[in-house]
C-alpha cells in the first residue's frame, strides 16, 4: 500500500516539476516577479503575525489567557472553513477531475488510490488554512518556551484536526452523490460557500478590527474573545485540539498526553468509516464519476428557463451575440456567483466610507471623494480583468465558429462590453456616487465625481478589450489563469499608471496647497481653462492609443490562424 501511494505521489510530483520548469524556462522574468512577490507578502504576514501574537501574549495577567482564546477561535474557524471548502473540493477531485479515467486503470490497490486522492483533497481545500493557521500555532508554542520537537507535535495535532474535517466532508460527499448528480451538488455547495464567505468578510469589517490597535483596544479585544466558549462544545474536535495545545503551552504534561492520545485515537478511528464509505459508496459508483466527468447534459428536448428565454431573443439579429454571452454567463456558477461577492463588496465599501474622517490631512470632503475615485477605479479594474479580459479566452476551441459566422467581430466585442462592461460601470458609479452622498457632497460635485469615475471606467474597459484580444489564448483550460499571465500583468500595470495620473490631475487641480507645492516642483499651472485643456489632451491621447491598438487587435484576429 505504501509503495503504491508513493508511486502515485511521484507521478503527481513529476508533473508539477515539469510544469514549473517549463514555466520558468519560457517566462523567467514573470516567474521571478511572482515568486518574489509571494515571498515578500508571506514574509510580511509571518512578521506581523508574530509581532501581534507576542504583544497579546506579553500582556500582564490576561496575556496568556487571551492568546489561548485566540487559538481556540482560530481552530473553530479552521474547522468551519476546512469542512465547507473540502466538500466542493472532494466532489471536484473524486468525481469531476479529468484524470479519473486514466487513474482508474492504474495497477494500484484501491486503498492506496483513495488515500492518495484524499491527500490531494486536503492540500487543495485546506492549503490556506495550513499556510496561515500553522504559523499561528507555531508562534504560540514558541512564545510558550517549548522546544522545536514539541512545536512540531502541535503542528501535527493541527494537521490532524483539519484532516478529520476533510475525511468527514468526503464521506458526506459520497452519500450526496449517491442521491443527486455530482455536477449539481458541486454547483449548489459552491454557491453556498460564496455566500457564506461574503457574509464572513462583511462581518469581519463590521466589528472594526482597527479599533483594537488604539487605547483600550486590548480590553475590547478580550471582550470579543470572551464570547468564544469552547467548553460548551465537548463534541467539537476544535476543543480537543485547543485543550491539547493549551496543555502543551502550560507544560502540563499529564493533560497534554491525555488530550494528545484522544486526538490520535479519534483520527485513527476516523479511517474505519472512511474506508467503509469509500468501498460501499464510491468504488461501487465509479460510473457516476465518469458520468459527471462527461458533463451530465440534460435530456433531449428539455430546455432550461434561461435557454427558452434567450432562444427567443435569437430571432433578433442584433441580439444574437448578447443573448449567447448572457446564456453562457448564467450557465456557469463560477461566473454568476461573483454577483454575491460584488454585493458584499458594495456593502463593505460603503460601510467603510462612513468610518472615514470628513477632513483627512486637512483636506475637504470633495477632495476625499476625488481621491476615492482612484480606489473605485481599482475595484473596476479588478472586475474588468476578471470578466472582460478573460472572456475572450473562454470561447475555447469554438472560437473558429466566429470566423465563419455572419456577424462581424465588432458585434462579438460589443456583446462583451454590454454583458460585462455596462454592469461594471453602473456598479462603480454606485460606489463612487454612494460614497459622495455619504460624504454629503453638493449635486455639482457629485456630477464631477461621477464623470471622473465614468472616464476611468471607459479607459479600463477599453484596455481590457485590447489586451484581452492581443493576449487571447482559447487553448487554456482555466481562463481565470489569464489574470496572472503576461497580458494580465501588463493590463494591471498600464491601467494603474493612468489611474494614478488621473488621480493626481484631479486632486492637484482641486487643492491650492498641493498646486503650490507641485508648481514649485515643475508642475504646470492647471488653474481655470488650463485644467480643462490638460484633461482634454490626456483623454484624447488615451482614446487615440486605445483606438490604434484595438484596430491592430481586430486585424490580427481576422488574419491569424494560430489562435483558432
């Protein structure tokens, strides 16, 4: 069994190594930039986490108690995140993965194979919990003065806690797939996960964590931790792991051995129902896994509500591409569930505006609203790069149909802007104007803020179309990966440069003090009609550049054969 497991693992590791080496060889600069950025941000997280935990730990009288409660709270959150995330990942990995048909034919024993796939589920669903939660456990035990070996034992206990939740979620997925179609269950669970994550992010902002830094913040933070009462949850594995880590930190060895034995025993006992359910439900229904992989198309003659509605629109020649784009968008839960995230972002953004000072750094509310347009544009850039930029690569191998379709390429591009661009523009206008209303701006100021936001979004949407066409890759399996491609990074860089130029132009033009300092540094005079002239010139240059590159992109689209 162990030999089979390592053979399967070596196959996966060799595949990952070849992919990483190929990417490094063909894109060395991009690989270096991405690796350096990840190391920088993760190193910053480790430093901030250790300093914050050390500050709490060294508080007089209640420091150790607060740290213990914080660890218990983190374990409770980890249990919830691991369970919900592993449900969708288990269905994807065990029923909808493209390599299932190949691996079903491998000459390995079933227990080896199922444990190998389960290890993949654990890594894919809980990597974030392990990468960000593991250091918290390690730092807590380090501050308690434990040796490196005992810290490793604590990390193993944390890993067993997360793994037990994944085993439980996998067994539940076996039962669900016996009752319902795999793809449908996966979609429902994915939607629920998105909604819960959006609510969790909004709640985190609602408690205003920044107030814990100020005077009296520790007392208020301790008040929140008092709400965590794991002693009333004797059935929760997070309590068992929390008791074990607490006993370790206090060097209470008898209690630590007792709780550690209980965690290990329960983890081992989890394997019995897992193997039973794997044999009873999964192995006997491999045909369901292959059926889910094939797509589970509806029965002939049956059409969904969206298909019936939009098929009527196809009689209208001008609405062909738009109807098709909407139908494809609504059929993909990974696309339309982003609406819940955008709703949470809208509530989170407007709530954060209410917490801003009305005259920051000696400025006015109008200047604050103008500066806010830059942040709104950044939100719009994130949405456009996620939807407009990647939408050109989602066509896949069917893109060649567009070459022989009776409609023009312009209609195809126009449908992308209608379906993704117009809603993004309205969303950003709601963010910008809603923030202005909260800041109590006058109508004429609101009009200027709205016009500034529209200017930014027009530029971002145009750039997303241009770069989406120039860097289109219909052969890519997951179009969302285009965001971190060279085209995606270039789109981000170019748009952020122009957004910064727009922001400086607006804020300097509205502040006499900033205008004075900028003019001393060589900035031209932007008072009166000169401001309009500079803004108009910049807008004309942007339109000319976008028009030129769009013309080249469409010409390449019509003539190139390698992209189809």
